[in-house]
């Protein structure tokens, strides 16, 4: 591997001795092997074939071919020196129809992955759902239907039975806002354009989370710690005009509080439940649901990528309104540095979000940053290197912000960089590269970027400090 001396040395404060350094991926974005060894179709397999849904018509059929290159990727993780690796399990690989018969070949793949991680001294952090619902369940209504929460709990129990004795960290859902408000408002699979149906999907996702927590806890002490991963995108008003202030409040309530209030406080933000009355009667919320959803967690996963400002805009009439229509147009803060995705680089916003979580929710469980990263226009230069200095600068600043939050009293216990590999980036296809490792998609060849070597030095330096 490239050991170039011109990669900058990390300049970071000391992190706590038990801090868990890691990186993360998701099944549909890296695995490929979409029709092998009994895997069934997911909603993303279907959505990718909808004309115009994904840039260039890209699909996850091959992705990074991780299914066949698992050992190579495990060695990359070992070379990085991480203490933890967050990955997701593909529901359609384990239960191809979503319900019923279990595909042991699919489970065996994840058994090998977990065993390979443990053999290299890396703790597995397993996400049960990263947006790839089995298509047969979508054909029955998907997350709009309450039964989907119970189907998810049954699937979770199958995975727990297979792996709970070896997995110390479990995450029920990744970013449920993406699998509900975005997915059922037209911008992610299954690509429906709904009003109240998207809100029902969000509720049923959280109900499935609560049922899965109960299923793992029923296994007893040896079953590992369990949490959920939520993403946070704090939103401020673009101006002090009353309309912009109100629009930003609604956008912020959805981006930062809809799911965290439900999981940590047992209620949805009243600002939004009142706002949604013209399109949603909330009859899908039944007695006992919110108590189940807000069952205390062992940790909370935090994904953070960007901050926004919001301006007021006209709302569609109720009959045409989607759940994401908030009368707000969001954009990066004026003058902000932007990543290759056009997202604002806001390390102060990251620090402030961690502090806000501690202050907003008494009894907040320990936090893990389960995703944070950036994409830029990476390329392999004529010397065979990917010199991604922008990513190194980004990570340096965000890690300093994380250290500042810890210094201020936030119980932050780990950081997982997104992502180990360049991968399929949902509707952007293969056009955006977030990886510490470059992937040549036609050949599958892996090439660690400069940021991989820099992050390895971060982890090694922090480990050395802790051993002194």
C-alpha cells in the first residue's frame, strides 16, 4: 500500500481510550450478486429499472462486487486498523420473499462476514434495514401497511438467532426518513408520491424498530447492544422574515426531530402533526405504539452530512400535497464551502447537533457517529494515487468538532467514516465517490486513497496515546 510521506499528519486532540474507530457500508450499495445464491428482488432492484429514476440507469446488480470480494475488503479493514465495521444485512438475501422460507446461503454469507471481522479483531455493527425492502412485501403495500412492522420483527428475529452471540452492536433502521418521507414522496424506492401514506410508512418503520428491540432483548444479556441510526440536517431561516422563520421551523422539525422525538420522547413534534392535519388523520397510531417505539435504547446512531437554510414557498393544495411539501425550499448556507454533492461543509453544525441532542433529550443514551463523510471529484492520477486532500481536510475538521463535543460533555463513543468503498450512491448511481478506497467499477479493483492512509494514521496515533 502507498505509504507516501506527503500525506499530512493528523492534528487532532486525544479521544477517550475506549473510543471506537470504524467505517461503514450498506448492502445494496456494495454487495452486488443481486440474483445469486437465492437472493430475492428488493425495491431498489425494481426502482433502478424505472426510466429516469437513477442517473445513467445505474443499478446495484454488481456494485462493488463485495459478495465475491469479501476477503479482500476484510483485509482492507484490517489494514486500516479500525476497531469496528458497520454494515447492513439485505433482507431479500436472507428471506427472499420477505416472509416465510429462510435462505440459508444468504445467512451463511453474513456468518462468514462476521467471523472474518472477529478473526481480525474488528467488532461488527450490524444494521438490519438500510432501505432494501423485499419487493414481494412492497407488492403487499410495504411500509404503508402495519403488518410490515411485524414482518420486519420476524426477519430481525431470524438474523438475531443466527448472529446475536457474535455481534456486539445492532442497529434496527438506518435513516428511516429516507425509507418513508423520501421513498413514499417520490425521490427514493419505491418512488411513490404520497401524502399521509408516507407518514404512515414512517410510523410503521418505527413500530418495526420497537418490535425488533423487544425481540433482541428477549434473547437475554448475551445478545449485544441495540440502537437506531437517525440522520440530522439542522435547518435555519434564510432571513428573519416571518415566513422564512416558520418554513425553517417545519423543515428542521422533519429533518432533526420527527424521528428523534418519537424514539426518545415518545411523541411526534406537534408543530408537524398540526401541519399535517389536512393530509393525515393519524388513525394508524394505536394505543401502545408510542411506548413501544420509545423503548429505551443502548445507544443512538447519528448520521450527519449537511446543514441548510430555508426560504418560504407556496404549498400545493392538500389533494396534491406530499409529506415532504413543507412550504420550504432548502439550500446551503450562503458562502458555505460545498462538497461534490453540493452539501455544505459545516463542522460547527455537527458539533452543535451533538450538543443539542444532549440538551434536548434527558436520559439520552450514548452516541455513535454511524456515518459522516463526503464526496469529491476523485480520480487516479498518472502516478497511480488518489490524492483526495479535500476529504482529509473534511475529516480533520469534523473529527475536531467531535472532540470538542466530547470535551463539552457529550457521551460520544465512536466514529464511523462513510464509506470504506466508493459505491452505488442511490439515485446518483456511480457518479459520487465517498470511499476511503477507490473502486474501479469495470474491474472491481480497489485502491486505497490518500485519505485511507491518513485515517489509518489517525487510528494508530489515538491507539498509541491510549496505550501509553
